[in-house]
C-alpha cells in the first residue's frame, strides 16, 4: 500500500458507502462530510479501483466494521 490521494478518497468513499451502520452511525456522518468535498465518478465501483485502492478499501472496511 502506498500514498495516493485519489486511491484513498475513492477507496474510503466506497468503504463508507458499503459498511456504514445506518444514519445514526459515525461512519455515516463521515460519509456525509466526505460528500461535501468528494464527488465520485458515476462509474466508480470496487472493480474500478486500482490494486492499491483495493488494498486501502479492504483495510478501511475492516476498520469501519471494527468500530474504528
């Protein structure tokens, strides 16, 4: 895994979309804040992530599901 701001933004956006715990969860609040500055492509999906983005996505999902 290496630092790439686009991979990070795309991976965390997808992870928050897929793993948030409902509207009252902290991860949903984070997704809402992120939506104010990150506008993803309509074609963004897990399959469109780079290999680095996929690693970041997997780690983000684990972190979100563990309660951060």
